[in-house]
C-alpha cells in the first residue's frame, strides 16, 4: 500500500489498520507494519506501508487506510 498524505499539521489523520478477516480491522501490533517515505515535497508525502507478518496458514490479510478529522 502506498498512500499519499498531507504532512502535519493537517486537518486529517491517517491510520493503517490490519485484519485477518475483512470484517474485523484493528490497529497493528508493534513490528507488524513497516513504513518507508517514497517522496516528500514538504507539503505531501507518499508512503509505502508493508505488512511484515508471515501468512503462516492464513490465506489472506487485509490493510485499510482509515482517514479521519484530526483531533
């Protein structure tokens, strides 16, 4: 997943969530995802997010980008 996001301060927050079943998303555990900045022009960033969990019998895993108004 490689979303582009506004840099802080921003009026929105971006959160990546993970799921083993598409109907039950949750926050990732530490180390489950890696994040790499691909581009940064000072206003927006393009970020590559990689799921680092080995499938270990699971046939699928899902990532979701959750966008909400900033608190």
